[in-house]
């Protein structure tokens, strides 16, 4: 019996929640997964798992053994990294995750530059809006757009973004410009359901959070679709600032209700705490972090431009002239 291999299979089953899921993850037949775990239990002369049709549950002995397996396998991985030279020069493979739109707009250009500078490093970029487990999915670095809970992970702050409400100049010229979140009841809206809860948008009024019901003429599942519909003049939409930066800079959309925007959302790099940080990961952190901070600052500048060119300010100047 290959003890280390059996440990890896056991950990995969525990992390995946079932032996069949572990088999799919490892590319291994279910019978092989079951046999390796059974052989391990036989060698240890103790039961590690309580098996049922729905889930796996660790026994008391199993919990202690799985924790030891993680430490042992981490030490083996650390030794392998040292032998292959990951601590002497940036080389090897990295797995990075990021939200879809942010990844396409910002991570891809940054990684292209990084790979040109470090020819011995390869990156697998996984774009998705679901939260992945760094340990279970073997991710080296994750970009998160959210407040971070306390965990054993290490975070590097990159900046922040905002939820912004915007509309096309044509739409705003034909309608009254909302001056208060409660004015949205008189407006057509485009709901981006991945960002909002149902058909409500959140604001801050007098330092308190307020949820405002909207009339969604169109509900979409991607930010790009919401932005396209807003540019076409259908109504107001609420998206994240980096998603709409290009449209704001081009004057295709204008930001409204800025004084009532909720608190900004932090953007961070997240990676697992470990002994020695592989040079390939340290190189990526040192290379990407300042570039992404600069990109987020550029997004903030675009928000300022969009306010200066808002139709509401032009209309106020005309009234004073009268």
C-alpha cells in the first residue's frame, strides 16, 4: 500500500464530501477510492469514516488522523518545492482565481505582462463568481471582491470598488434625474440579479442602510447585459464601478445618486498561510499588486469624471442663468 497516496485519497474524500466526488476529482474509479481508504483503515486497525448514502462523517480517530495527514502532505509538498527549485528562482505552475468580469478586464492583462517577465512560470486562471476553497481546489492565489471573514488565510489589500447607479444621458434627458433613492419608484430600472437581492437596491441615507424597491423592466444575469441595456436607454442600472468604467469614461453612461452609495467593497489578494512562500507566488504578488492598485485608482478617477459631466449639473447651471 502506498501510504501517502492513500492519505491523499482520504483527504480528497473528506474535502469533497463523498467517495464518488473524490473519484471524480482525482480521476479515479469509485472502487479504487473505496479500496484505498479501506486498506488504510485496515493498516491502522481503526475506523476513520462513517459512510452513509448521503455523506461521509469522520470518527474521532478519523478527525485526528486527517489533521495529521494534512500536515504530513504539506511537509512533503514543501520538500518537493525545495527540491524542484521553487525557492531558488520563480518557476513552476500557479492556479489563480478571480471574478469573471474583473478577471477579463484586469487580471488577464496583468498576467500577460507577468508571464512575459517570468518565462519559467505558468498560470492557470480560473474565472468564476463563486467562492472557491483555496485548500480544496488547490488554488495558490484568489482575488476576492468582498469583506473578508477572519480565517487562517493571508490577505493583501488592493483597493476598493463601489456599487454605482447609472443611466444613459439620453434616458436622463427624457426623465427627471433622481436626487434621492426614493425617486427610483418613478424610473425604469435594469436589474442585475447576481448583484442585487431580488428587485431591491441598497443605499446609505443619513449613515443608515436603506433598501429601495425598484421597477425592473428587464432582469439580466450578467453585468455586461445590464450595461448594454442602460447604454441603449432602457433605464437605470446598478453595477460595480469597475464593470462600468469604460462606459463612464466614454460618456455613454452617467453616474447618479453618488452621495447615497453604500460603503465601498474591498478588493484583496488571498493566499494560504505557509512556511516559505514559493518565489513564483511572491513574484506574482509583487508584480500584480501595484498594477491592480493603479487600475482600481483609475476606476475611481472615472467615477469623478462621470460626475463632472452629469446632465444634472448642466441643468442646474442653466436654471441659474435664467
